[in-house]
C-alpha cells in the first residue's frame, strides 16, 4: 500500500499527478521525514504505471529535496522544515480552481464564497 492517496485522471500527465499527491502528503504530515518511500517497482505496480514514469517521479522528488537515498534502506522522506508560501498555495490551486468554477456556475460571488469559507 502506498503512503499517499491518489486517483489518476485523464488530461494531466501521470507524473505531475503523482508529484502533487506526494507533495500534498508530505505537506499535510501524512508522510513524515524518515519514512521510507516506495520503490520504483512498488510505485509502478500499485499505480499501474510504467517503471519509467515511476522512476521519473522518484528522481524529481529526489532532485527537489523531498527524498534521500539511503544505502540498504532505499529512498527516505526528507521533508523541509517549512515550505514557502508559494509551494503551499500551489498544493491547493487545483481545488481552488474547481471551487471557483462551481461557484460561478451557481452564480455565487467571490465575496459570498469567501464569507462561506470563513464561516467553516
């Protein structure tokens, strides 16, 4: 079982969707520093994606500083102390876009949506 949740959808590159899901899990604490990360083979099998795509995801996460290779263990999560504001906001951008579209379809103003969010 993967330490993050994801439902792959058409229209967005699979690697981008996985990166978003992993980063969200890291930022929300679902995955923590020191946790082992699934192997390329496990990612490939669990998500039913090509090993090449799974390898690309692992390399991108490693290059971004989210994973570190440990001999004899594999990939280990290395979460930065506090991601910058832009990165944290990027995590909620897809949901915000969907919310704004739904609000527009319902003829709700931005102020009405903001007031509702504050009430929650």
